[in-house]
C-alpha cells in the first residue's frame, strides 16, 4: 500500500523530496450497525498523526475516559521520541555508547520486545537503523542518494544484536559507539495498546482506536466486528480487502510514504537494515494480531522481508494474519496465517 507523490522533479533537477501522509486504511463503520445513530470521535494530534477513539453515540458517557486515555499518548511521545532533546530515548542514545545506562521499566520492556522481534524476523525489524535513515536523508525528510561508502559506514552502526540489555541491572549499553535507537516502527502500535488497556480499565468495552491511517485497535465488535477496508494509492483497485476486527489490532506499512526520485528511480524510506538499501518487492503489508505494538512492528518487518518472511513467521506464530501486496502488477494481496479476531471477507 503506497502513497502518491505530491511533486516531482525533472532528472536534471535536484532530487525530489516528496512526502505524503495519505491514509492507507479506510475505516468504514457505518455499515456495522444501521441503527447506530451517530458516532463520537475523540481525537488528539501526536506522533505526527491523529490518534482517535471512536465510540457509538449511545456510549457518550465514556468520552471522559477516552480523553484521559489519549493523555497517555502524549506521555509516551514525550518519553520515546527522538525529536525532543528532553526525551528518555534521546538521553539513552547520548550515553549508551559510553557505558551501561539505567532505564525505566517501560522502556526496558519495549526494548526487550524489539530485541526478540529482531531475532524472530532475521534482522528485518531493527530499531537501530537511524544511521541509515540519516544517511539517506529520510530522518529529516530530505531524501538523497548516498554513496556506497556512506551506506557502509552507516551499516557499521546498525544491528540490534549490538545493543546489550542487562536484565538484572535494567541497563542498556551500545557495543558500538555512535549507535542510535528509534522506535518509530513500533511506537504508534505501542501507544495504541496503552490506550486500549486504559480504556478497558475504565470499563470501555466497545471502541475503535486508531493512529493515523495505518494502525487500529478494535475493542469489542458487535454484529461481526468493526469493519476495516484496506486501500492502496498505487494500485487501481478501489479496495484491496475488507476485514472485520474484534478485540484485535491491525498495523499497515506501505512502500511509498516517503521517497526520493532520482533519474526516474524511486527510493523508498523503508530501509532494509541488513543491506542498507530501500526495501523492494512489496507495495504494502497489513498484519492483524492481538497486540498493537506487534502488529505495527511486523507490518514493517514484512515490508522489508517480503512474502517469504511473512509466510515463515505466520507459520511459526499462530494468531498472526498477514496480507502482503507484492509489487508484481497482480494487485492481489497474499493472505498468510490467520488471527482469531480478524475475519477476511470475500472481495
């Protein structure tokens, strides 16, 4: 699932730096219940996207709970962003190359999950890839084509296996000075999971929580579940697939969200940490699984690792459904695995 460019330069011009934030998912809830009356949307701007809690009109008494839950997104962004000098993650990046750094339990557990996902995906998911993003200019949305030497230098600073997590002391150390962590590929999903837990704690059993157009968490789901349409801006079909979600998360990653085009060649912002090159061969991936953080991370990993990785992972991890749209002109997503809370409807 990709994005269309907003502008384009001639080959003789400087590289185009086209960035778009068009939605990958269409949330069609009106068809869920014809008698629902109206929907209440409580939203907040965070993590460069819109976080939203959608409630049916009859559940308006849960609006205060939704507002309080969205406060949690602000807290998480403040702690885990790389774009604020005061964040816990920036402090860790500054010091972990010089020695072990004590961190809070929340950040440590999230890094443990990132380490486990790195191993389970053969390195396709790697939160240490910031040097590569900077090398390609995507970190500040200024795409460029780096030299092979620049890529090799950046790759030398990438690899989750070089991040030492001491579970006894709860410290983090980088074995290679100059390494950096960036949780952008899992942060939105993690925040959705926290919002969902807070809502359930406040007694909310029916809600659709979303982050931008790429991540959703369905709480409950009457009449077969919350209806989610998957769409693409780079294929001709109006709808790739329709899913009904119940107590399940869905994460989506696309190849064309940011890119630089040079001499007619498009280089996407999703980089393969194992090669230092942009991921290729897949237009988009959607993953349905119970944990929103896992859905978010796996959609990126499968975009990088392709259908083979998605197939192998789903076979080894029951409860994971992946829809992989290859860049082969077929416009037909490959359906891999299954998730108890996600029902795929016939096209």
